[in-house]
């Protein structure tokens, strides 16, 4: 199931929240926990923010600017806001790897970076775009050129752009930034603390596997993490093939202090599943 076509579940926000314990849990504090809003479309942003507080989550992410004040009202942050997209364009497939997109990407991202900083956030997501027959080397050149134009604004605002690694085998056919090595090369070329990768564990399990070794070897190029069970971006429990406690311990061992965003599709009662996932990852 993909972000663009996730359907609403039948459990109301009030009913879902009623299943959570009244007292906020005591977590270990080694992980800053976050949750991706799109996975809980049966809840309003306000309901999800309220639940996040009760679960011990400090961020609701993948939000648009009009949603930011809602989470801030509850003392939460948005660890990974959405980047902008021009009308008639797709934010995942129309990215920095096509120079023709730079004419709208550069001004819109410059504006979004300033808005993100004004809201008190320090990250924003971006995407490479699809190959469409383009060589990987040419895509790297184009991304470098487009991103270089907005790095001054990012430095000034103290905001880091994070390009997400997505799988091109199952969910996002033809996406260019689909391997860690390609993304790391782009980060090296940019040579800036204000450009990193969003390492999605689910996506990279599909493309590469070897998750813990990859994190250990490349953590300095990673600015954010997403979870998700494989196969199917399902619950991150024992029903799937990834060992999340071990993966989270490896992330903590690198010295990472950012957020880890839960991005799985709940197959049971959504907020109960989310609470279980947070406890599983609270290493």
C-alpha cells in the first residue's frame, strides 16, 4: 500500500484514542519517536497529535504548512515536513534530476525552507524524481546543480534537506534515488551539513538488505530514518523479516540524535499498533 492510495480505516479517532492508556508512558529517551501522518488517515491531525502525546511520540511528520500549527499546539514538532510541489506536478516523480523542474523547484523550496525555519523546524523532505530513461550519472549532475542553488537558503535558515531513498522494485517504479550508494554520492558532492538522506528501512530492505551494516557504514550521510515492515510495509513486529530492536540499537550506537519516523500500515487497531511499535523501538 502506498502513500498516494492509502484508504481510510473504519475506526473513529475517538474510539481509537480510547484504547490508549490514560498515563503517558515512561520511555528510555535514546530515540526521538515520530509518526508519519499519512498512515493514520482515519484520524484528524489533531487526533493523531493528541494520541502522540499519550504514547510518548514527540513528532508528527509529513505534514503540509497548514497542518503545522496543530502539532505545535500540543508541544510537538514536525520532524520531516513535506516539501513543495508545483501544480500539475508529482512531488515524488518530478524531482531534482530533471533540470527542467529547477525553474519551479528552486523558488518553491527556497520559500518552503524559510517557512520551515519560521515554524521552528529544521528538516524538509525532497525527492530525486524518476529516471525516465536518464542515466544515473546525469541524474546526479542535475540534482547537484538544482540543490546547489538552494543550499545558501538552507544554510541561512539552519534547515537540512533530506532526499528520501525509495524502492523502485515494488512501490515506486523508475525512481532514481533507489540505492544508498547513489544517494551517498550525491551527499558527498553537495558537501554540506544541510543536505542528507532520509534512509527508509523498508525501502532499502527491498532494494539492498544488509540494513545494519549499511547504517553503520553510512550514518554520517543520513539525516532521518523511517520504519516499515517488509513485506508490504506492514506492522514492524515478529510477523515480518526486519529485526527492529537490533536496527534501532545500531542507529543509537552511531550517535544519531534525530527522529525515527514510524511509517508502517497498521493492520490491527491503529493506535494500539503504533504504541506497540514505539515500545518495540524504544531501545
